[in-house]
C-alpha cells in the first residue's frame, strides 16, 4: 500500500467548505501523507447551474490554508466526453437501460407499493419494454432517463472506518445514472474518475455508505477493482443538526479570514469524534502520525466552534519566534524574540499581538489611581537612567521597594497600570524596555 496510494477529495463547488468538509479533506490528506500517496482534488461540477468558479477558487484556497498539497486537480465538467463514451458502452451491453416514467408516475408506483406493504423498489418496467414501445413513447415527446441494471446480490467490503459491511443490492432500485436532460448524476462520473485516476482509497462521509453497494457493482461491471472504502462519521452542530453549506455552517473561508491558525481547525476537524483526545497538534505531519481511520467513532460527532479558540490559543502560545516573525512583521510589528516570548502567553490569535505592540508604541491612556499618585511620582523620580535593558524593571522596582516599603501587587500593579493602561498583560521587564525611558517618563507623568 505504501507506493501507489491515491486518494481524492471530491467536493462540488456549489458553496463554501465547512469544517465537516474539512474533516473529509483532512482524512484523505492525512492518509496520503501516512502512505506517501497522492491527493487528488476533484471538483464535482457537473451541475452547471449551481457550480461557481468563485467556490472552486475558495476550495483551493481552503486546502492550501490547511496545508493540504494538491497533487492533481480535475474537473468533472471537462470530462463529459469520457463519461459519454462509457455510458454508450454500458447501453450497448444492456446494463444501462432507458426508462420513460415521469416523476409523478414513479411517485404513484411507490405509493401503490407502500399500500401493499411492498418495499419501494423500481419495478424495471423500462428494462422490459420493447423497442417499439420505446419508440412510441419517444414519438409522444417523452425522453428517457437511464438506469443501471443491478445484479442484485450481496456486496461486501471491509470499511476502513466501519469494518465489515454488506449491502444486498437486490433490495435496491436500479440507480438512475443519467437524467432525462442527458446530464449525469454523481454516481457514474465519480466511478469513471476513480478508475481513470487510479484512486485506491475512497474516504468520505457515511452519508455515502448506502451508495457503496451499487457503486461496487458498477466498478466491477466496468472491469475495475473497486477501491478500498472508508466512511467516517459526520459532524453535527451542538444540537445535533447536520452541518450544511446551504444552512451557512461556519465556512473555512470565514475561519481563515478571521485569522485562526489552520492547525486549530485541522486539529479539531480531525480529532473530534475519534478515540483521540482533542488537542492542539502543530503540523499535519504530526497529526498523520497520531491519527488512524479506525479510531473514528461510529456515532455522529458534536462540534463546538468555541473549542477552536482554545486550541488556537494553545497553538499560538507554543509557537517559536522563527515561525511567526514574518507574519508579525506583516502586521507592522517590529518584533524580536524577547517581545514575542513576552506576549505570546497573553494572546489567543496571532493578530492580538498587535494590541500589545500598540500598547508599547502608544499613545495609551495611563491609569493612575488617586492613592497611588505619590507612589508613581516617586517611581518617576527613581527611573534608572542608564543601561536601559530587561534588567531595568528589576532594578527599578528593587529601589522602589526599599524606598516605599511597598511589595507584591501594591508595588507592581500601579506601575503596570501607569505604563500600559491595563491591569494585566505580559511580563513587565520586556514591556518596560520596549516602551523606552522617555515614553515611560511621559506615561508616569500621566
Ligand atoms: N461530490 C460528492 C459529495 O460531495 C463526492 C462523494 C464521494 O466522495 O464519492 O458528496
């Protein structure tokens, strides 16, 4: 398995990806990483009305943001000729047959079956019609949709997430592969692509489990070895509702634009609903080493967006300066390692660094309480004048301690408030050094 592993992520570009879609993308990407395989992005854009270039672009950017490299990019809309070629072959073999029922007629049949206590399986009227009957229907202006003739047998597969699975296709209707207007439903193009692109593993949401039996039959009919399947549980909102593009579930685009760390999204999307603890993981590589598809739970997993912030803060706190230097300077922060080390424990998002930078740069509104006025005056008079460095704070507060008898919070807090305008924040030695003597004097003067 180590050599030729090929996986694909196959979204339709009809909306922005949400965190549940990210889960599918990541499971594929991590699997490819682990097995040194290839990751194919396949845009299922045969629905020309709802597919939009804008969404396709956002999907690519989302994957890039998550750190997922695309080894191959394919668009179904560019492959219609190939699908037609295979469809013609299946028609010639009698595996794809025309059906002329309207939606109302099919609905009526199902209702009649229900009334008789029969399962709603298509009765194959179309399969048994003669050429003359078909021609007559066409002359009345009817156009066929096309169904795949199932063998009707027990199809088994060993699912990477769910273990042994079996589906009896004799309990299923022959699936419609081509609509009346000649457009393809998702099934046939997907299978043809999986075959043509050498996809070895299909990892997707469990909403596709029920399609897998018929899909395996179609793979076999086309003379191909079916890929290995893995169907993972789905993410739901806190009240158990499915995430959906159409309902505007939190999009990856909005997360990325909000300045979230991609690994916060990736860690949560991957680890929630598995036997692993949800924890911040710093890279996809580490996540790939940690994670296995058989650790995915069977039950749907509740996803709490507020966990993203907690994970994000933990990731940011652990980031070394070299990993953030460029991004900080893009925010206009002229940071060095000591600045970063001083503030990183105080921020949730990297962009919060800007707030501390602005506090250092000023202007700020110093806060000097009435009963600290004399103390701050003394502090100002005793501000060391030379060797302005990170030891200055210690030397200064040492002098003040001796002169005023203040200690602990009473010694430090008034200084912090006068110098930063806030009663909390990073370690003062670095802040004071960064503020500089002149500005410190000004702030102590109110
Ligand atoms: N376009 C399909 C979907 O998003 C792909 C399903 C599959 O992975 O086979 O549901």
